[in-house]
């Protein structure tokens, strides 16, 4: 199993109110994901086209001292309006530090829709099963659970031990999750997408998980 992580920085899937300004005006929108290199914003109307420069202001955080400036990579139609992907163009050391601090705050934020928590999107090799002998990939992790890619199907209701490497130390962290979803993977039908939910998690495990998510967001 070899799913290459092509993105330089991890993404955080969120639902943050924002204001975006471009050549065609200013409108309210919602940030759907954000990283140290860019963001995806959903909004109604038309702000600009690929190549245009826009400014993005978060409405629910005082961490960032000013607007984020970015160049539009693409704009696509979605059911709720338009989804615009931008690459930040004004990122210096100070702003990177602010984005890292913002990520720390957003780990516990809502993830949008029915999701109660934001998700860190990063492909991470993990081990799972009895004595952690089986290998898989974690595609995203939140305070509520994680999505895995595995070679053998699991059953809904199974309780699975997962070992996740810490990106900033040699320690491995172990979590226990209940299988709530199993389906063929969209990219390879020989593999399976498995959704795990952390139904029984102690306060100590919650804090270790929170620190893991923050460390992943700061990794490259």
C-alpha cells in the first residue's frame, strides 16, 4: 500500500466564517479547509477568476493581525455556490507563526455540516489490530475519530487498536476506536476505507490526541 502524500503541509478541514474580497467585490463565506500554504473558501456570487489576488479575513479569530492575501488557483461550482482555492502570497515568518497558533485553536473547532470536530487531513502510516501487526494509512484524524485505508475489511462494531507515530518525537501513540463505516476505497477498489469513532476515550487520551493533532499541523 503506497499512497503518496503530495501536499507539503497538512490541511485542517473546518467551518470558519470569513470575508473575502477580490476584483469583483466583497462577500461573506466559509473557510472549508486551511493550511500554511492556502485555503478553500465557499461563498455565493463571484469574487474573481484564476490568477486574481484576493484578501481573506477570518471573522471568528483574533489570532491573525490582518487579512490573508492569496492568489486564486481555481474556482468551481458546488451545490452551495462556489468553492475557491487560493495559495497564500504574503506568508512570512510572523504569519506562519500566527497560522500555526490558529491551527492549535481550530483543532477543537466544528468541522462543518454534521461534524462536531475539525479534521486534520494528512496521510500517515499506522499499525493496527492484534499486537499492531497490520499496516494501514490514516487519511484524516479528529478529536472524534479517524479514517483509515486498510487491505482487509473490518466489521462494523469491531473495536480496533491503532498505533500512530508522533511526527515530532520517537514515541508511538495508541488509541482504541469502534468501526462505524466500511466501504471500498474510491482510489483502489482492492482497499477499504474504514471510519473509526473514539467512543470511549479518557481525558488523558483526549489530551494526547489533541497534542498529536497540533504536532501534525506543525509538521512538514
